[in-house]
């Protein structure tokens, strides 16, 4: 074969190979994916008015929002009202999403963009359906990409279920937050200045009535119970702050799980204009739940009917700080100790006074001995001299007789200076101070360091001798 023909055949082979690779890489994308710049859901804008339900599925959470006129209800919460504005923004954002840039097709890289399937992963799946149940849009929404340089590259990563290709979509779609963030959280908003009086009733039936004469005045206990202790005025008026900006953490139907008056704390509030709000508070686990009712007269009658119509079908989980405000004034019902009712402080001491006094004396003596030993140890640590902790308090050093064992003898009573026993004691005192007994000296004796024999220096050779050896 000629050289020119071989080169032509080799070039044609390379061209065919490149075309095959390109077809393999882009064939599936061209068949199932939209080209860059097109909308994610082209037909959604024309059918936006047909959206009857929106589903949000995430790991550990599933919410179904049902449209009823202009309102949106949460099916899992007994058709409690949802935040209509937030759901409306979600639908409009899905209409405007475009596909400027394709991203990864590898499932192992989905967690980086947070576009994995919503079952095992954290990615939310948003489903828009019409009245017949047909799906209008169902994207898997990943994390947001922020435009740090102002080049217009901000967006959110999306992927359609059943497709491998993920995209960077131009737009801002926020689906974060827990279930409570999708609910209408406001329950009541009655400021503290409107509260004229309130009554707290504990589960045991004890009642605390608090009132004031004018807005802005100080609260006072009306009909103070016998034996009740007075508390701070700030604590006494804290329950009046509980109804201001009262929001929910969770909600449930009252018919399915009612709150009975038995075992609950009752709080009744009355305003200066005639509005009365009644609360029943119970603790379920670590969550405080309340049931609310309202009545009114005069100018507050219409407001009471609106509150009752809104809150009567539900029970609410409220924040812990609001629950603590309601229960704060209950400390004023704590009775003082009455000796005539509760008896003497120590009934056992009155029955057996000798035993109680003897035990008290033993405890006091043991405490004093511990304190004395601690003081002695502190003095020994500071003095660092033998015999500093003599029991007689004289401070004279203790000396050891040869073979005396554990016997302790004051210095100067058995040996005269210069005696071998005295020198031996002085040596032990210097090495093991403070030395009290021979057993102490033996116990505290430190192992002697083994002295290493010095290596003799190598003799230096004289120049004459070195010269003789070299020769």
C-alpha cells in the first residue's frame, strides 16, 4: 500500500471515531434533554391557573398543599392554613426557570449539587398537579449558586426525576425551612398594655388573681392567699406578655387530640375594652400545647368572634419562652412553711434527742479534725523542715534513735550533739525532710543515683613521639 493511501485511511478512521464518541456522548441528551436557554417547564405558564395542589417531599418531611379558592391548606395538619404568598412565589419561580448551563450526569456527583433522589438524600422534590391529578411540573431542587462577581451566573441546580442530566437553572427558588415555616404561624397579638387582669389556676385548684387599675400601671395580687409569699413585680406581670406576638411551632386538630381541663393550667385574660381570652396549657413531652377560646362584650365582641372562629378548631404548640411566661407568676402560690401545720423541723430529733446530739457531735468533731489535718499539711509544705507538725504544737524537731523503730523522741532529750545517732538523724532529715519516724524515712528514701565512672582522658602525644611513629 502506498504511503498516501495509508495516511488517508488513517485520517478517515480518526474522523469516524470522533463522530462515534460525539454521538454516544450527546445522543441521549439530544433525545431527552432541552437545549440550553430554554425554560425548564415550557407549558407551565399557560396552565398556571390549573394548579390545584403542590407537594413538597424531603427526607423526614412531606407536606401536601391543597388549593381552596385563594387559600392554601395543609392536608397533613388537618387543612390548617398555609402561607399562600410563599406557595405562590414557588409556582411563579418554576415558570421562569431557564436552563443556561448543563451540569453533571454522574449519579455519584449528585450530592455535590444536592440533586439526588429525595428518598435517601436531602434534596426536595416539588410536584405541581392539576385537579385531575396530572403532574404539571416535578423538579428536584438542589442548592443555590450565588453570583459573587455580579456576572449574572446566580441560580439553582435542578434535575428532573428519571433523567440523569442536571442543570444550572437561572432563578431563585427557596425551599428551606421546617414544616412550621410553611404554616400561618400567627395565633394572637394582644399587647401587654391592653391587659387589665388575669387569673391563673393550677391543676390542684389553687388560684392566683392579678389585676391593675389603669394601662401601664403595676400589677397586684387580688385577694392574696393565706401564707402566700410576695415576689418581684416583674415576675408578677410576666404572664401579661404571653399573648403579644404569640406564634405556633406546630398545630393539630382539637377534635382529634383535645386538651381537657383536668391536669392543665388555666389562664384567663381580660382586657380593658372587654375582651376575654382563655387558655389551657399542658406539657406533652418537651412541648407546651395550648387550647384557646375567646369571648367579648361591647366593642370587643366582633374581635372575640373573629378570634374564636380562627382558633377554636385547633390546638397549638407554642414556644417554650411563652409557656414559661404564663407559668412565671405561679411562684407566688408557693406557701411558706407553717410550724403548726408541718410540725418541728426534725421529728426524729424530738423523738430521740440523745441520738441526734451524739451524731451531731461526731460529725462536728470529724469536720474539725479534717480541718486541723489540712492546716498541718499546709504548714508542713511551707516549712519543709523536720518535726514541723508535732502534735504538741511545740515545733521542736523530732529525732530518731538507732533501732528505735516508730518511737519519736524530742530533740535534745536522748542524744547530745555529735553522737552517731544524732548525725544519722540529721542526714536523714536533710534527704527526706520532714522525717518523723524511721518507717517514714525508709518509705520516702529515694533510690540513689548510680555514679558513672569517669572515662580517662586520652593522653596527648608529644610532637616528637608522633614524628617518631610516623617515621
